[in-house]
């Protein structure tokens, strides 16, 4: 499934004006003032960040210098190719993870998924040029009738080209396909509480407890390590970012014209409306609204777009 180049809404980290020195590293996690940085040999160091540098997030590529055994200092945060971000309580952009290229949205029959939340994740993926994947977990709880109904609900996403996988950690159904989907990608698993995301992570990383224990020794944070956004290397290739904090997701504020580009089925009609600044809500001569009336664009998806535009207009300007 191809993706189009788009500018991510979260601001990319700027390169520092002075030439920093150090060896390349990958941020596996960030705890307050401390980052866990993996070197090119796979060794992990507890690193502080120079005060003039931006805050690091999981997935950042950095330059760093060793200071003590297993400790160091980050001297430069390299420019991010992509950033998944969400607003804080004051509507400020807070990056969650960097340099990922796939967002895996996990849903289940219980709790029942919400179209609005699913669309917010998909729009975020589209705007940051990441591949979106929908995973329906706990598929072993579905009988033929309930699975058929769920497939019908998800049909609008299948019709516009979003990959869908049905998985079960109890029967292992679909786990091989999920492994293949994650291979060669840097992916983040997201989803609301209760969909079985933690069980999926454990199934994908059978030695997860050992890995967490080893990282806890480096950080000295013990059990708090499990509450942080963390990057893990998958056995078959690819990286997996587990973010316990990304459950109910809100989009950062974006202009309506850019928000429309987060709905991939709108794209053939963008730029063909009567007015160049059309918001596709109630303007006359709108090609998007006309496509909705003709059934080319799903009405539920259009309603979700309308709600997002309305909610964005009520946010204080940054």
C-alpha cells in the first residue's frame, strides 16, 4: 500500500547550528531528564541531554558521547522524518514518538470501536506519511455472524484501501500475518483500553519481561520502565514502539485544508471545488460534498471530517 509525501503537523526537530560531535545512537525511551540511548553495537546507555537541545522522544536519532560506564550525554538531536504528536491540556504539541513509518490501530469487538477515534488515528497517519493498518484483535470471540457484521462496519475502510488483519493471541490466528506486516517497518501500536494491545505486544515479543528487566537495570527506575513509551527490536526484523500512554487520541490543530488531505478518498476531488478555499462543509459548488451525495465518499467518513473541522475551529490558536 503506497503512501504520499506530506508535511507532518508536529514540528520537526531543527538541526543545531553548531556542528556537534559524537557517535550515532537511537533513543529507546525517555524518562524525565534521562534518555535510554542504544549505540550501533546494541549496547544501551543512560544519557542526559544538553540544555540547549530539544527534548528527546522514543525513536529519535541522536549523536551522543560517553561520559561514564553506561552513561553519556546527547550532543545533538537529528532531524525527525516523522513525528506522532498529540496536544496536551493546554493545546501545546507534545511529540509521542519519532521516525516511525507505520501506525497499527488495534480495535476489538469489546469494547466496540468508535468511528471517530479510528478516523483520528488514520488521519494522523496520513498527514505524517505513515502507513496505517487496522488490526481487529480477539477474533476468537467472534462467531460467523458477529464477524460478518464487524466486517461490514469496517467495509468503508477496506474500500478505500486500508489494510485489515484479524488476530487472536489465544489461538494465534493472524499473528504470522501481523509479523509480516511489521517486518522492515518502525511501527507503533495504538488503541483504546481493553482491546488486548498488551497481549499482542507480549505475543510479538516473547522475551518482553527479560528485556524490560535489562532496561530497568540501566535506568534504575524499576517498574516505572513499563509505563514509558519504549522501542523494541522485533526478532524477525523491524522495530515496535509500545506506548501505554496513547489510548484515547486527539489530533493536534491543523488547518481545514490540510485536514481534508488526511481523508485519502477526498484527494481526487480536492482543488476542483468552485472556491479555492472551500472547507467542504456547506459551500456551494463543493466537489467533496457532491461526491458524498453520489455515494463516492462514505457519509459516515464525511460526518467525522465535519466534526473534526468543527472541533478544530473551537480550539484556541497556537
